[in-house]
C-alpha cells in the first residue's frame, strides 16, 4: 500500500487550531510546522507505511488552471508570509524524517497525488489517499482507500458513493455541475448536489448528459422540467469547470513508486532542526521510535 498525503489539509488545520504563540528563537511562529510534524509522525507510527509521500502546493496563483480560468481560486486571500515559511519548513521536516515530498510550480498537490497514484497502480500497488478534500476521491480505484485522518474515517472505493453522492469516476463531473465555491469554480446555476448526483447516476458523465438532454426532464428531482434548458444554456460553463475539477495524473516528475519508499530518519539532522525551532525532545524521540519501526 502506498500512502499519499495531501499536506495542505494538515498544515492549515494546525495553523488554525494550535496556539500561535509557539515560536522559534527568532520569534517566528512554528505552530503549523509542529502540528504537521506530529500528524506525520503519528501516521507513521500507526501504519508503518513502506511507501509514503507528501504533496505540497507550491504556487496557488501561477498554475495551469489559472491559465485556463484566471478567476480560479481568486477568491482566496494570499497565504501570510508566516504560513509560507512554515510550509517550506514542513517540506524540510519530511526530508529529515525520511519521507518523500513533492511540489510543482504549475501543478497542485492533487495533481501530484494523482500522478503518483497512477504510477503506483502501474506497479501493482494499492493506494491510500490521506486527505479530507472530496476532490481527491476521484483518484480511487477498487482496492484503494480514502482516509480522512482528522476524523479517523476510512472509506473504500465502494463506500464513496454513499459518502459523497457519486462514485469516484464521476466526482470531477459532479463538481463541474455543482461548481466549487472553495476554488471559485462556477457550475450550472440551479444544479445542486442532489440534482448533480441524480444526473450522473442516470447518465454517468457530462458527455452522456448532453447527449440526452430531453431525458433529463424526467428525473425525479425538483425543477426537472427546466433541466434541459438550464443545462443547454450553460454547457460551456460545465465543460470548462470539468477541465478545472479533473485532477491531472501526468505531472512531469521523475518519481516512480520505488522513490516513495520510506527511508530511515536522519536523527542528527532532525534533532538539530527541532532544536532550531524550539521544539524540545518530543519530535526527536518520536523520530527515534520511527527509526526502529519496520514497515507493516
């Protein structure tokens, strides 16, 4: 099993939930770094993964999706400098802990996870995606797992339709219909989650929906008689949205599955790193325990 971690979820969780008065000797905040480091170490101790990689978002304003749609994520405030600094330190911590980490200037963490998942599957390995972002559910295949670590919930491929309303292969189309306000992606006006799920469970894909527009009026959902007109008027919006919601699984990175093998922590480097951050002995001691673990 290959574990692929969506770093932003857990860095942001620590940024908002831990006391911001945690600081290094120069007065820089370190709480997001500390929370992420604890999460990653706890995950390793719990699962002892043989293969593990963490994906980071390097740029939120210069990727290929902004080239397709300049308003993509334009509703988000820029990350403060203190948080950007801690993201860089989280990547450094991964390296000291012996964990492969990835980022790309034009592709998002989701795309890196998608690419690494595809390469792992090509090598005959199953995948556990560690995130709480429903977008990533589209990457799962039979035998894979979606793990919402924060809530301790694990979903297998066949569970996800009950969790999100549609099966994994339909998630990008689902988000294209409903839109995604978090990422500033407009969908089809008047098509909410229940209607989108009904459309895709009946017709399977955007292409099939638009090939059978008159039949959408017969669906057992509110406002069904107006669906053909509404969908037709916003066809371009829906297909543009899917270009944004569909995860790219062909990021140009050299890594193959064997590059995701978890290495032994560099205890000296990690100890010095934690000392600089003012973290004391908790994380170095955890790293010592991890160094003694065998992969499950």
